[in-house]
């Protein structure tokens, strides 16, 4: 399987699909969520976005389906281009797909040796090799602290600088070997996961893209339209939670003259939705997944 969709039933239910509605799947991947959305449409339309060339090969042949090979941060432009004024739901399953992790040559996993890459868009010029070999010590330190929340971010950055002075770091094994003095003995996998997450977020500008999606959702969603987001780590989940509750990324409620909280969204699920036990057993990617749903208030 190219990619096993996470929280499939819960996210489709969260969209509250109308047969004649217009929907966006911002992270198409293997098309699992899109296929389920299309089952509910009669005269409606689904626009799917993905910047990965591998995902484009999974395009669905359906008159109600439109695939756009581009970053979802540009969805507002493309929706306008296709003469769509508003949509009834936006779904985004964030993070890296199972397929991307499983393709060793993509460089997303520290468990296989390959070139340091980590690009979700394989046409992009910026990759992990460039970051590790050209970023300043300060910039590397900030990246590891902000995106990986690593306590030893400064030491890690300094170690990378020392290592690359001797030899350019080009492969995953080279990189892991170069930072081995920074890796805790009893939590090496967790530490490396945080390190790789940091680099991946930087390579793909993941948080910047997410912010754009959230801001554009306010303009694109019709009244009572649904915003459905699946997150996998605390950085992106915090942004989504804050924005759905307050309409800003800091989570600071803005109040009107009468003291009422002014927000473009109403959270649909009071508590975050997580995968059931049977899904956790059958899908490793589901382990850290969190689903949040909000309804547009006009």
C-alpha cells in the first residue's frame, strides 16, 4: 500500500460532506482520504493538492476530481484560477506519508542509509544536505531548539560544524556518525527522530506552509464549512489548536466590545480525537496522530 490513511472514518465524518459540496484534500498522498470523500459526492467537486511527484501517479480518474501538483500554501490561488468562490470543507493530513518514509532514497528515515534529502517536493532545490553543510552554527542551533525542542541544540550545532570542516556530510550514516557524541545512550531513537524532524521541517518549511493553510481557510470556507486537520507533533498541533480556538497562532482570544471572544471558527470536537486501539495496532503512523475539527462562522 502506498499510504494507509490515518483516522479515515473520523476525519470524513468531521467534514460533514454534502453531496453537492466542494472540498479540498490539501495532502493527497496515496488518495485514501480523497477516495472516501468522492464516495459521498454526487454533483460536488474535490480538489486535491500534493507537491510530491510520486503522489501525482495516484491520481483518481473521476469527473468530480481535480488534482493540483503544488504546495497547499497556494490553494487560494488555484481555487480562484478554477473559478471556485468558496469551499465546504478542507482536510489536511500533515507530516510525512508512509510511502515517503519507506522510500530510503528520500532520506526521511535514519534507519536506512541514503543521501541526506528529506524533500517532500522532489523538484525543490533546498535539501537536508544543503542545510547541514551551509547553515551557520547559530542557525543550526535555533533550528534544533525550535523544531526539535532539543536541550543540547547548541552542542549539536557545534558538533556538526566541527565535523563538516573535516568532510562534507552527504549521507544519513555519515550524519548520524558525526553527531554520535550528542546522542543519549538510552533514548537514541527518540533523539534522532527529533533531530530528523527538525531538519525535515526546515527543508520543507512545514510550519510556514501550515500557517498559510490556516489563514487561507478563513477566506475559502463557506459558512459552516469544516476545517479538519490531522497533526503528528506538538509544534503543528499547537498552531492548529490555537487557530481553531482564537483565530490566531498565539492562542490569545480577541474580544469584542461586549467581551465575547471573536474567532472565525467554532471547534467541533471539544477534546482532541486520537486513533482507536485497533488502528494503533495496524498503522504505526497513527501512534502520534491527533485530529481537530472546526466549523467556519461567518
